[in-house]
C-alpha cells in the first residue's frame, strides 16, 4: 500500500513560505540567526509551526540547524555555489534537451519570462526566474529528473539572491533567457541545451570567480 505524504498544516505552510521569501529576497541574510520565539511573535503563531517550518527549510538546504548555534540562514560561498551549480550543469541542460525533443509546450516558460521583465522588485524577479527554469526542465518526461532539480532550486535561488545583492546582473541573464527560449521554441534541442549550460556556468563564474575550477580539473 502506497503511503500518502502528510500535508503541511496551513500555519506551518504560511510561516515556511514567508521565511523562504525573506531569505530569497535578502531580508534574512546568510548566517543570520533564526530564533523560534522571535519568529513566532512576528507571525502571530506558536513556536510549533515555526519549528516545523525551519525543519522543512533545513531539508531544502536554505537553513542550517546546529546543536550549538541554533538555526541560521545557510552561508553562501564558492564551495556551496559550486556544489549546487555542478548539479544543475550536469542534469538541467539534459532535461531541457529532452523536453524540446518530445515537443513539450513551453508556454509557462514564456509567461515566466514576461513576468521577470515586468517585475518591480528583486523578489518578483527571483520568483519568475525560478519559474522560468522550472518550466524548461519539468516537462522532460522523467519525473525523477524533475524532482532532483526541484531539490536544488531553492539553494540555487539563494546563490542568485546573494550574487544579485552584490552585483545586479539580471538584465544580462534576461537576455540569455530569451535566447534559450528562442532556441527551444525553434526545436533546436542541442542548441538550447548548450545555451542553458553556458548561462548557468557563466553566472556562477561571474558571481563566484573560481567556483568552476574544480570541474575543469576533474
């Protein structure tokens, strides 16, 4: 008998999404302590939904739970960026290639690109950016491949948030997004995959120079 995942209670889900939003928009910065009592007071809830939300965020890699330091927003450095982006480089272009070859509709990617162009702040732009990439890989025809990429998308968004705070580069990335989508819509699976690989690799290299050196040495 297949077990059904237990749904997250609404209060916990609200707290979870709000903490995630604050992390990915820079309101909560890497290394910052996340104190249950303070967060519970801010959200007007008990400590229980806050505790459960933090456990979930630890599972996605956005926060770190330590016996001595408590809960903190995950630090972002070149090693962390390399780990996350290595995974993306290995499988995201392949997922896009498969989506294009099977003729999957990419309307969601086009819509996300429009929202990113029209975004009024970093939070909206970050969300649209995540949705754009997900809309490219999700219809690859392999649900496991999609779930693997879903597991690192929050960490990738955290890397982007830190990089954008230091040096905004979304205009360049928006142009690269448009080219990736153009190639995909033209049915050029290999070209779209190459453009996506170059896009991911160049971003992490700009944001964290030297982060990709290990790949070249292997």
